[in-house]
C-alpha cells in the first residue's frame, strides 16, 4: 500500500474544491481562440458538411478542447460554454485564455 504525501493530498483537495473539472483544466492548458469573423458555425464533426450545432460571433472566446487540430489543421475542437463542437481554424485567432 502506498501512501500519498500530505502536500499531494492538499493539492488534490484544492483542485476538487476549486470546481474545475479535468476538461476545464485541459481547455486552459490547450489555449483559446477568438472569433475573427461576424459569425462562425460550430459543427458536430470536423467537416464543412456536418450539422451546425451552434454559432459563435465575432469577439467570442472559444476554448480549445484538444492539443492538436485535425491533421490538415483546418478544424479545431472547441467549447463555447457547455457546447462542444468543431470550428474552422481560419476564422479564429489563437489567444491566451482569459
């Protein structure tokens, strides 16, 4: 049986109390995007023919959900509030998360 140090237990407790989920921490870790066009469709899959599940507007901040965008780099997994989808990278600028 291994025991955890008091410091590790304290840090785990602080993370749990902070209300941040692992997903929220990952988004902050991966960065954010700012929408640079008047409106940007958020799609269910990383394809231009995929269903539109939401819309982001110029100036909106989107959290990056994954370390890398699609292999060709056109689509990025993003989160806007509780909505998760994909957005065309050419319509966003990478920024530090607020």
